[in-house]
C-alpha cells in the first residue's frame, strides 16, 4: 500500500509543478502542447520499446485484456444505446460519445502511472494496442462515413498502425520475439529519450489543468455527464467485476486492470471529433471533466486494491 501511495504522491507532485508552471507561464503559452507531443511522438514510444523488448510477448494475450476490453466496449455501447433512445443522436455523435466514454489516456497518463505505481509499463501495452487497433478504427470509420470528403477506407483503417506508440510497441515486441540484444550504441539514445516520457507527460498534464474552458451547460450537459459517469465510475467497476470473476486475475494484475480502466478520456477523442466536426464540444468537456475527476478515483482504487 505504501509503495502505491508513494508512487501516486510523486505523480501528483509533478502534476502540481506543471499546474504552477502553466499558471505563471514560465515555459510559454504552448509549452503543454510541446511537452505532450514530445512525450507522445518520441519519448513514450522509446519507453514502450525498451519495456516490451524485455517482456514476454504473451503479455498482449493476458487474460486481463478480457476485463479492460470488455469494460471499454460495454461503456461505449451503453452510451450509444442511451444517447440514441433519449436524444436521437446520429451515428457520428454516438461514435464520439462512445469513444469519450471508453477510450482511456493510456499513453500520456497510463504509462507514468504504470511505471511509478505498478512498477511495469508493460501493463499498459495491451490496453493501448486494443484501443488503437480496435476502438479507434471502428470509431473513425463511423465518423468518416458522415463526411463526403472522408479519406480512403484503406488509409483510415491503417492509420492506427502508423501511430508512434504502436510503432514503439511493435519494435519492442519484435526485439523480444527475436531474442535480440540491442548494442549500447543503439540502446543509450533510446534510454535517454525514454527517460523524458514520464516527466514530460505529467508536466503537460498539469499545465493543461490550468485555464481550461468551462464545461458545457444546458442541453449538451446531460450527454457530457453521461459519458463522464460511464468513464470515471462505470468502466472501472465493470473492469473489476470482469477481471476478478471472469478473467480470474488478482493482486497487482487486478489493480492494473482497474487503474488502466479508471484513466481519464484520452485527448485523441477530441482530435478525432475535431477532424470530422462531430461532437467536438462533448469530447472536449468529457476529456476535461474526466481528467479532473480521475485523480480521486485513481487514488481511491490504489487505496482499496493496493498491496499491503
């Protein structure tokens, strides 16, 4: 338990430094975006490559994936069913809301938590790959079908395969499967980049919490709160139920399942919604609210399920 809480304490402290830096603008107005892109495009792929290069490739077929994938799909479908019946939402808006209710911030926030709280970044890999290889293509396909100028279907379906974190995972798994030992000349620069992943992501996260726009009110608020409740409360509960009584995982593996499912909505959802101009404000507000509310939820999960 102490190890888990100390890990969260370190994360919260760095996030707090990021919030202060954002408030006083010591790094400039676009610092959060620069740090986030640095972590996402360069440092996190390097960290995942190093982590998975020493991991068992069978980590991607872990029974825990039943819980994380099952809870995500369930929340996305719950949002779609409720929003369709209550507000007669169109398919594109349902896709955005479904992604906002289930697509976790596995790269920018999940990796730091996995490293400092769970002690192993490989816990994030199955979740990350499931999202970019399954959830994202399905959501993007529905969003693209609502636009006449949508990209080709082949380009759309292969887009997740070209994302940096997937490339990093793929390279790491290839190294592990082939049993290759990287020479120091290659390994050292990758290690230097990987060391930037956690602090850059946490500082960017803290900066993003300062000066964020106010969430929607009125007609759109109900849809936003539906997605927020599904994401921050329902998804981790479903993950726990599926993990413990369906997948049969326990201990640190069960803690990893629930924590990764309790992560806030990824900013990717806002990017997707903006690209197709479908549910943009809903995605923005769910990212904001789930990000703020996820902090007490994650700490609560660590307290309840953390090792003694």
